[in-house]
């Protein structure tokens, strides 16, 4: 970031241009349902002018709606009526990106059809976010978050080994789809800079969820081994198949700690043992281990179990916040298992200005997650969602 | 390595770091045409190469790691000893050549190496640089080291997974890393757009923790506004009922959900119990939540004698939300993923014909591609330093003699 000129007279065009929001001038029509709300929010946070189009009677009061549509303008349009569809086409004529969640085979698939919209505006990028993508044998399947998490493999990897597959209790697949949609939209924007033409971005929520499961599919592909859920344990780090405890009860909840190897694991394990010694905790087999030589890749289950027993006893005596502070001070790997209240009071987030207080319904202040990135030392500010049905939209980017 | 017609053709990227959070950004960019160089050293290779299975034939080896390969396809791989001044000289040649630097070292490491943003932009003024780490570059815990599997616990995801009265659950791997890498790609691409418009470079500070919180933006706002603390609740949903998974004959699991009374009536018809939808105890969602055992028994009676995939197809035919819980093996047999060419096999010199995952989107006019398998350690040194950076044969030999590529 260039140094700010000392005087007003010294303000330069270059300085102002550098301070421009990254997506300034980018006009986005967000016609999405819940599946893709995050996409428009991410673009809005980076400076795009995002207009959220909602049906006249659509509920916009839920916390989910407000959290993911903040920073957008709200405009009511009824796509079921010819006038609403005409208004959409008029808006699309001067937009850069249109985000939709069409239902293959249904009426809205035609409204948001890329070929149709391209005739109106050849530069328009149409981002279609659907559970399975616009093509393929399951393109018309009826699913919600739990089925998408199931289809993407994530549920098979979460839960107790002998219990049912689990989803995260807060909806995740829609966020995965929305995030990938934002990447796709901007990839197409980069292409347009060279070709001058928009195109279709076809996003599959199922495929987006596969992103979440790391390299688990590679075990099937390379070794024919099917990873499965391991409950509060981690597998896949030892060639013997040993499992490593991940979640340990502590005084007021749980902490996450794993016996890692490598340089980072060495420091963590040495510091943990030092901490336990300071508290006069019985170290058991930990006392004799040379952490510089410890390699979990070849550890057996019996070895791991014997090492973990004294650690479990020690962790049961400390609090989540104490673990967080000591782990940081000692440069140990590991974190407490936080809930939303813990997160809301985390000094790290406060120090970085992550939370943004803006006016919500009725003018009441609401605390939102801020933009996800700090740009040239500044976190882009949020603005309240404005219901401005008659406001003319900004002109298309030049 | 990048096709001329791809969206990001002509964009050069250099990565410093390893594991998932940085390299996965580069992979997505590479899949759409960017030329990406992954920098390691012989002494400190990417941690994914040797610390994480699977390995070819289950034998750890520096170039046998499927985990490393999974996130580094379509890239060039080089090695540089950054402890040597000459290594830094060549690193600077790379950063002068590229449009984007991605790094996921601990905060301050790049500066100590002489590779901080302010230094790099003196010779590459419109450089875009993204730094990603657990906590971000500032704040009281900025220097906290960490892996994504554990950060997912701090960010609330693990605490929100599992039964109400049970322990938190792991989300398999470094779940939050992939949130941050996906959002990191959004940030980098936005910075490219700004550079196109203004000519200015950008420094991007990504906190993986903060990125993860965007995936819980609703529950966090609910706490801030209403004081409500979201808790794990198994597979329950506040609206839909039934909503969960049921076991099937083939050992698989069936996920299904009903969002309206009408959909519940369709489910009952499939179950062969049309009268159940008229039962006043379960006629409403609230009633269905109160009489869970009754519904569980009815669904289990129907699902147990059936294979999961077939059961899902029957329910879909009747207009009921349903899908099999796919295992990792199922992902390679799913006709939907096959139709969309989600997996693409490319030959690797050690691992063999490995399946690589395409991003979750594709572009109609400038489609993505897995251009090649992941690089071996330092496998592209000559290509990158000779052909891309223009070192003479003599210069290259001199650097090699000085063990700069170690």
C-alpha cells in the first residue's frame, strides 16, 4: 500500500485508485435462493455492487438471510409476473454477473438460461448454482443440506465409527456451493477481460462439498482403502492404522489436541510435557520419549494409547480459555472446541476488527462477521442491507 | 502447461509454503490456466509429502505421497534452499516473474527471508501477494502455529457436529483450510480485477479462522442479536421432520428429509403406510419431531430390506428429498460425478494413474482442466529456471554446484 500523502494537496489519483475496493464498478444481480447467498455476500464484501432480488413477499427477516445478504441492496421483483421478468432482463442488460439457483426442468431454468440472457447482454456472466450442476442424471434431484452433505461424502466421514453418519448441525453445503460460485464468477470475469464475452459458470454443490473432505478419496484411489468416520479420533496418519485422540474432555468442555510428529509436533509435545511437569502431573511413558525421534507414521495403537492416558488426565483439569492461552504462549499446536459465545469474545477477532456493527431491522445495531480478508491493511467495511426498490442501479463497469 | 484458451492463461503464480491452505489456492488457479510454481526445498519439502498417507503401495517416499499430489496437480515443482543468499536471489527472480505470490508461512517468516511484500514490490510494483495463516498477520495471537483440523474446532465447526449428549466430532481433515483456500482464491481473483482496472497490486491478509466463521455467519449473528448459542443436535433440523439418515440392506445409509406435510404424505405412500400421514400425532412437523420413534420405525422397516442407492431413487421418483450417504468409494462410482468429469486421471511417475478432483464449477467457454499430475520434488527445476526465468546453462550449473536447488 502506498504511503498516504501528508497533505490534502498531495492527494494523488494513484493513491485513490489504489484504495478503491477490489471489485468497484462490478454490478451483480443476486437472484439466488439459500443455496448461493454466500456467493453474493463474498463479492459484495470486496466492493461489488450487489442487488439481491427477492419475491415481493419473501421473508428477509431470518438471521441467516440477514447474515448472508448484508452489504447488498434489496429489490423486490416477482418473476412469476411478466413485468417482473421484463425488469430482470432490463437489469441484466447492464450487469456484469448474475447469480441464480435455477431448478433444472422448472420455469426459472428458462428465466435464468444463459443463452437467453446472453442475447440480452453478451458480456453477462451467469452463475448457476444447483445441487448437482445443470447437467447429468441427478441434475433434477430434490435435495437439501443433509442430502448434499451425504452426496459429497462429508457425512460418511463424520460421526462415531459404529454410529450413524453425521452432518454439521449448522448448514454447510450451501456455503461450500456459494464459495465455489464466487471463485467461478471471478474466474469468468478474468476471462471476460480478455475475450470481452461473458459465459456460463455451472456450479455443483455436491462437488463443492467434496472439497471439504481433503484427500480422503485418494486412499480409495491409491490403496483401495475406504476411510470412514472415526468419531473423536483421527486416522490416516499411521501406516499401522492406529487412531489418535483428537477431542479431550476439559474442565468446561473439550479441547482439540493431537500427537503430531515432525518439527511442529516435536515442539508441541515437548511443551506439553514441560507444562505437565510444572503441574506435577504423572507423565507415565511420556517421560522417556525423545520427541526429536517421535514419528507417528509408524506408531502402533498400544503405543498411542499408553501415551494418551496421562494427557487425558491432565487436560481434564484445565479450562478451554486456559488451554488457548497456554498453547499460544508455549507455541503448541491445539485449540479449544469453541461455541459461538467463545468465538464472540475472542480477543484475536476483536483486535483485527473482524466484527462489524451496522444497523439492522428497525435501526437496531447488529454485529456481523466482517469481510473475510484484510486488503492492503484495511478490512473492507460492511454497509447495511438497503431496501431500495426504486433506486436506479449503478452503471455497468467499464 | 496452461492452455491458451483458459480463463487465467498468462497469469503466473508462485507459492511458498505447503500443506493445504496455500497450495489449494494455486491448484484452483492452475486448473483454469494459471502457470503455478510450487517452491519447496530438499531439506524442507512440503509437509504433505512425508507426513500424510496414502503412499503408493503404502510405502512412504518423497514422491510417493497421494496427499501432496491431490492438491498440487497442474503445477510446476521447484526446490530452492532459502537459507542460502543465492536461493533468495532465485526466489526473487521468481517473484519478479510472477503476478501473484501465495504464501502460508508463519507471520514474519517471509519478511525475515527478504521476501516480504514491501520488499518484493520494489522490483515488481503491481504484485499481488496473499498471505494465509491460522490467525492472520496481526492481533495478539498472530504468531500461533496450527493445522486446519484443529482450527476447525476453534472456529466452532467441530463443536457443532455430533449427538447432543456426545462429544464433538472431527470433520475428517483440515476442513477450515479449504474454506480459507476457496475464499483466498476469491480474494486473489478480485485483486486481479483491480489490477486490470487500476494497475495497482494488492496485499491480501487471510485469517483461516475468520474465513471459517463466514460459514457460521447465521449462528454467530443469532448469538450477537438474540444470545442464542447454537449446539450440536445430531442430524436434526429446526424445520424438517423427518430429517436424518437410516441404515439399509447393503450396509449403506439413506439420507432423507421432509419439508412440508405434503412431502411427508408422499413419503408415507412410498413406505406403504399412507394412513400414517393422517395420524394426528405426526400430521405436523412439530408432531413428527415429538414422535421420532414412530417415524424411525416406519422408515427403518422400509429401508432395511433395500439397498441405499435404490431407496434414494424410489424416494426421488416420489418427490421426496433423498440421497445415499456416499462413501469415499462411492464418489468414484457416482454417475453424476462421472457425467461431469469431476475426477480426471493423470499419470504420475511414481504414484501411477491418480484421480484428481476438478473444482466444483466449470466454465462454458473457457473450461478448466487437470493439465498434468503433481510435480516430483524439484522435478521442474530446469524447466522453470532455464526456460521460464532464462538462466543460462552456465548459470544453472553454477547454482546447482552451489547446492542452491537443495
